[in-house]
C-alpha cells in the first residue's frame, strides 16, 4: 500500500527554459519527477511529446500544432501494428523529453518513490482533431488504437523508471476528463468508464490520474485508481462532497494528492503557510463530520501545487515560490 503522510510531489509540467533549474526544483520534493518543459521547445508540449509513432498524427513545429489525418492513419496503421510488439517503438524521444534521461542518471535512492507522467487517452483523443475538426476520440477504431498506444507508452516509461528505482509510477495528465460529461460530448459516461477502467487495468505499477478541472469525481474515485491528484485549492470543496466515494477510495488504500498551493502569481501572493494549511484542514473537517478521521486522511494524503502554470509574468519565480510553500505546509502537517 502506498504511504501518504503529507509527502510532496507535483504534476510534471514546469515553465522553465533551463534544464538544470527545472530538475533541481523537481528533486526538491519528496516524490520527484522528470520535468516536461514546453517553453524549452514545442515538442515538450504533452500532446506533441507523446504523439510520436501514433498513426495519422502530424506534428507541425512551426505552426505549433498537432493534428490527425484519417488518410495518413490508413497508410500508417499496418506499420504501427507490426511494430507494436517492440517496446522501443514507444520510447520517449530525446528531441521531445530533454529532462528524461538526465533524471534517470540522478541518484534517486534517497526518495521513497519517483514518478513520470503521460498525457491521458481521453485528453489526447479530445484535443487532437481530424481534417473536419472532429476530435479523434469519436472514431471507435482510432480510439481503440489510442488506448493501446498509450498503454505501451506508459509501460515503456515505467520500465525505464523501474531500472533506477524500486518504486516508480507514471500518472496520467487528464484535463479532458472535465469535458467528456458535458452535453456536447459524444463519448458517453458508460463507454468512457468501461474503456478507461480496462485501460487502467493494463498499466504497470500504481495507477494515478492528475487533472486541474472539476469532472464527475465519482468517475475517477470508482475507477480503481491508486492516486488521484486534484486542484484542491479550486475544487476541493466539491470533491469532498462525494463523501461515500472518497471514503471508499481512501479505505481501500487510495491516495489523494491535494493540490492546495496555487501557482498563479495573483492567487499565490494572497496566501501563507497558515492560510493554506487551514484551507486544507477545513476540507478534512468536512470529511471528519462524515466519518473520516484525521489519522486516516493524513495516512492517505500527499500534497502538491494546485496545477501546472506556464502563464505567469515572472517566469519561474511564482512556481518556485509555490514549491517552497508546499514544503512548509508539509512540515506544518507533519509536526501536528
């Protein structure tokens, strides 16, 4: 069973352009990660980063776009199927993951766990559109290949991390999960839940999802995840109202990574260690009133920044400050 106890971690995407600075920041947390750096180059954008070798995908670095072509899919699918038995076919290219190999070369033995990350299949399939601007997730066969493709990508990455640490995991970045339940989505709850659960069951190691939006939390809490990373600063008050699902999730050993520290400069400047610790404890107090005591919550909780942030005018400063505040909040909770 995974250990909680207010361990600190973060999503993966950082605003840095300097590789060493990004790696140093990632290694400052209890559960470090290899940084994704979209400001360093476009291919580090998570949609471009994990698109290599997916049949039908066109990455245009000049236009900074990733699109899907049905014609190219038809031309490339046989090659994909022939190569899908080869683990290295799903490797992260050096040209799209500047920090990955360097992370593997660090001495990570002092850390309890390490993690990597991948774009999730629902977000990838909803974001990448075909020639008619239709998300490719709505094509049943393409979606089947997409789930297969990302399962192989996650497995390859997990195995690389496993070579350098006994306890790795790769979580899925899934902002698109907020969108599949709205009235405009043709991918139904029932279909998504069945296919997503089957996909998760094939992944190695602990299964985790991060998103910074406000989805149907029952979908994720019931999906047999081990780790759920939440923007608790913005949406924690809604998550905790799924009391029965949260209770079951924690009691069977799940970890909630509470993204309690904002990363937007304007929000961060209004907060302190005390205000954010109290904000988290208020969420826990609501759960206390419904039968979850602080001991269990502490045992099943990690802490994180609320979300990735690439838009602050101060470059990397606010994100660095949010990581520092995160470490202080963790220390405060542990001292209690």
